[in-house]
C-alpha cells in the first residue's frame, strides 16, 4: 500500500497494538510517544495519515492539531478516552478529520484508516485535465489540493477541501447534511448534524477571514447548504 502513518500515543501498549495492526495491513508505521516527539517527526517527514491521542506529555493533542494544520493537510484521526461531545466538536473545529472513542474496536480503526487514506489519495493523485475550479475569488486546484482566495493560499483540512470542492463542482445544487456526510465521509448518515455543521462553520470562517466582506456558503433553512449566488 505504501502509506506512511504516524501513531502518536503515550501508552506503549496501545501504541504497539495500533502499530501492529496497521503493519499487518501493509502500512509503514512510525511511533511517537509525546506531542513534542510527534511535532519533530512531522516537521522532518511526510505522512499520509496521523493517528493521535489527545492526552499527551509535552505538546497536547489539541495543540498538535493546530500546529499540523499550519503546514500539512494529511488526515488526522483522533483516538481518545475524552468522549464528551464538546471534546469531539473541539478537535473537529481544530482540524481533525475523524474521532474514535477508547476503548476502540480494531476493525473499526482499520476501516476508518482505509476510508481516510482512500479519499486523501484520490484527491492527491487526481489527474483531471481541468483540475482548477473557479468560483468568485476562489481558485481550487483538485490535483495539488490547494485553495487560493485573491491569489493567497488558505489551509483547509481534507474534509473542508472535500466539502468546498463538492459545492463548487455543483454551484446550483442544495446539499442536505445527509448528502454531504455520505459523500465526504463515505459513511451512512445516522442523524448527527454536529459533524457536518462544525466543518461548514470552520470552512466559512476560513473563507471569510481570507476574503472579508464576501459570503460563499448559504444556509438553506430546513434543507442544507449551497454556494451563495
């Protein structure tokens, strides 16, 4: 599979377990046991995916997500014993792409990893002849997975990029939360609006910050979201 994965977990038993199951699936895996060590690894090497605990010595998981999102766009899956709704919403807002509760099911971890890698690789390896989508002041490059507003690049997570690409590719379509979730997350929608709402809110905030005075994503009350004409 040729995927490089970083496992950031201070519990050596859990770290070892995650590494072993990922290696059995054919991935190249590196361990980090603190946020500080993980930060060093991320600065020195490129990874296709990061599995991250939140309660870490040194730099916390939340701080690490913020640091990663300044320079990298690869998927981040949080695996944590912090199972409160606010904790989940917070890490999604910071830029994580998925959240798995501890104790975790091994098969679920593998499935989530494969789903994230599949989507990341699809965008990274896109060879579309017309790989640049334009809308108002936005230029979205599907091949390089970069987004520019007024020629200034903005950093988006994998999910945010996928949502924006979907909206720009279908400028007149209204997407329900279920549409967005099942297309972007590639999972069955179970009625939890929070995940989609958080990512839309985060995306809106980044677009607004980069292009003040412009409004790109319209809420169609009772239905969902679309691009604003």
